[in-house]
C-alpha cells in the first residue's frame, strides 16, 4: 500500500508517492553546437563572430520532477546537483523516485528560494550546496550563483584577448527546464542530456561580449541575465535514455589508522559562518596525536644538520609563514618560493603553490626530503626520533604502539596543522556586532565585495571572485596577471596542461597583514604594492584569469583614496 501526498505548485497538480522507489541518474555532456566542449580552447564562435573559449562551466540544479502520462508531476524533493565541466562532475543520482512510467523530466537552474537564502554553513562537506565544495556562493551576500560561465574571447581576428564572466543568479532568474523523456522507472534508469552552450549564448536572444557586456552579476534589470534566462530552456535536450544503470557499490566505512585504545578527542573550533570541512576520516583529530604533531613540527631532528624545523619557515607570529622573501634551507640555501601561511587548511584539498601535494600528510614529508630545505632521508629521521627517549611513548599514546614510521610522522603533523584556524579578527567581530569598522575600513569592504562593471554602474575592486567567502579564498589556481617567469610556471609543472601555465594557488587573505611579502615569489613587500598590481600592473597572457582579463589594461582603476581604503579593510582580517 502506497501513501500518496498531493499538492499544487504554480497552479499544477503535483504529487509525491511514498513506497517503492527507483533511482534516476541524470548525466550531462557539454557541447557547443554539434561539437563536444573542450575547455580552454579558443575555437568556438558566437553569432557575433567573436571567437571564445570556456574556462569554467559550473552550475546548480534543483526542483527535479517527472511527469506521469496523466499530466501529474511527481516531485523528487530535497535533492540537488552541482555540475562542473572542469571538475568532471557530470552526473547525479536522484534517489527515491516513485516507481512508474513517465513522459517528461524537469528541473531548475539554481536552488529554490528557501535553499538560496539559507545559511550554507551547516551543510555536510559533500552536499552539492556546500559553499566550500562548489565555490558558487555569493559569500557575504545571501544566495548562490546559479550558473558560472567564464572564459576568454577575441572580438575580431588579431584583436587583443579579453575575458568574460557571466554569473547568473538571483531567485527571480531561477529557470525551469522541461524535457520530453519517456522514462521507464519500474526499475533504475538513466538519462543523458546535452547542454549546448552555443544555444545558451545565441538563441533566441543572441549575446555579444563587445555589444552586450563581458560580465554580469545578475543585478535587477540586467539584460544579459535576462537573455541567459530566455536562452537556458532551449539549451538542454535529451540525448539518450538508458533502461538500466550500473549499481554503485557503497564504499566500506573508513577505518581510522592506528588508533590507540584510550584517546582524547580534540575539540576542533571554527567560525559558525565557515562551511563544514571534510576532515580526514582515517586520521581523526585526537589530543595525543595533535600533541605529537606539534612537537614534530618544532623538531630540528627532521633536518639533515639539526638546524631547521617546520616552524623555522612557518613562524607562529607571522601566521605560520616566513617574513623573508625566500626561506633558507640547510647550508643556507635559498628557496624559490615564498613560504605559505598555515591556517584554515582543513578546507583545502591540495597543497603548495602548485598543488602538487594531495594531502597534508603528504605535504609534511616533502620539505624534509627536499635538498634545498631540510635535505634529510626519511629513514634517518625515524632512526633519530627512535633514539630520543621521549618519542616512543608519544607515538604509543598517539598511535597505540611505540614504533616510529614516516607514515605516522605525516599523520601526526597533519593532525596538528589541521587545528590551526583563524576566524577571530576585527572584521569577524564587526560582522557579529561586537566591533565597528572605521569609515575607511567599511569603504574598503564595499570595494572588496563589489564588481567592477561600468556597464551597470558598479565601480568596485572585484576582489571577491577569488578571495570571497568567510575563508577569503576559493582554494583554486589562478593566473593573477604577474609578469611571467619561465623558470616557474606554477600549476603547469604538475599538470603539464598549457591552460595551467602561470597559475598558482589562491592564498587566504585572512591575516594578510602578517604574511608579507606577497605572491608566490614574494615579489611585493607591502599591501600597497599588491593593490597597485591589481590596479595598474596586470600583465595580459593567454591564461590570465577571465575575471581579471575582462578589466581594462593594467587592472581595475581605483583612486588613491580607494586604494588606501582597500588596504585598511585588509588589515581588519588579522586575528589578534
């Protein structure tokens, strides 16, 4: 016996059935016309004959429903999808679809009004609407970016390469997609959709970057946002329906590594505005392991000559970074990159300026072995630590046995570094009503969070695209317009992808006043120099981030007064 709940939505009779259920897998392939989309390829043309590429296609889906033969729509409530071409997130499984046969499918671009205005901080790390996962939240403003479309374009052959950034958002723009689709859901099934970006840009309301504008943030009355809303319904079509989908085996629960019989859970603290981090389930935070990790972090025996520890180049008073442009290794050797600050790393998924380390436990062991840093062999490190009377008991307390291994060293340092959080600055207290920003600081905050788009009358500094949200970083890799250095090509060294040439990790701007010098190579000594770079010093290259490439030559024009205000705001981000 099945329970049936009926309701009316937008004047249409809908129902939800509780009982036997199937799974519907929705997969999407991105196309431009009849051609599969290739990211970072300057090969496509819009109706205005502008040549363009796509560097980012990322969007949220919600409001899924299927239509019965009698015209009744069956809602599939509380399910969302985040699709991203670059991240290869191209499918989502909708669970609990009432069994039956259906004739149509519908969904919406963007979350519903309730989800769009809700605080995303409490969502699970893997939830499609988790802001740290999808990078599509408007940050200090409420709501999500429904669709982020970014890339580069050339207006005519031989013209200068520029950038475009279309951020489609706001609840009135939420767009319904309805598609005829004969779905037999008496069993699990799947549907493959085409998302045609040529149709999105060209029909029925064609868009041209030079004519209509290279940016939109979907403010009320913006014709670019209106054109995207008009074009979206015709951009999707059903490519294929499959009568069955492969079963997904559920992964076994993650087993914590080397847990002692008795341990004390560590109380991880963070701001209530932060998204929930995806802490390593195989290395849970416990007091005994954090204590060991902190001692190892400050242990000079990790270096070949006993002169250096991790803390030598990550100094606590400087937000765990190095005030020198380049840190010195054993024998006084200088590195080639500025030491990165160590805090709020629980929200990152790759480490170092080029992202070559996939975890903190892996990152912790790399400087030990680097010839220009600690220059030591891991087997010698374990032998040295085992010879110290205090370490075997600490390893026993942290891991249940006194044996010292390189894996345990990495796990312990990871545990400690994960506890380094920053969330109690003057800015945070001002957001809670416990402090007041000065007029200059408030002006700087407004500039930071406002786009630069003369077409719509916005004259901000446009910082939030890469440094937005409570973490003040999107944790992605960007080419931020520095003069290229052939000796250090950044992310390209790791991926060998030409689209990553000159890209480096985006650091958090929290504690930025404590972390000079700035950029991956420490080329700027002051915040004033950094702001000057983004206002007058941008270098145009093939991989310059679209959110910077859309601006005039040199960068975002700011007055001297506004530059000072921006620096004043940045100084409010320091934890005292």
